[in-house]
C-alpha cells in the first residue's frame, strides 16, 4: 500500500487559545471522573467543531481544497455520535 497521499496533505499549523484548551481539559477530566462518557464525546465534538470551523475556517477551506463533502461528512458523523 502506497502512502504517497500523505505527502500531499498540506501542513497547517493551528494555534488554540490556552484558556480554551484548559477549559476543554478540565471539562473532559470532570466528565471522565464522573463516568459521563457521552458528555465527553459531546464536549470533544463541540470544541473541535468550534476550533475547526469558527477559528480556522480559512485554513480549513484551503486544506480541504476541492473536497466540499468533507465538512458535510464531519457534521453528519458528529451528529451520529450525539
């Protein structure tokens, strides 16, 4: 199996605000300790949705390029988790 396609994926450096990362880690830790696994998944999905779409929309569009179905698949699979 050839992994040449991995070399074609553009390298994008994303910066996440520290306070958001701390909030994310604290929320996930609390939910895991309380054994609320579904809330962990929902929290993870919502944070990555926010970071991916609202903070870095231009970088996301540039990295996806001509594959607009990727954002549709992301939302659909996220809703499937919920």
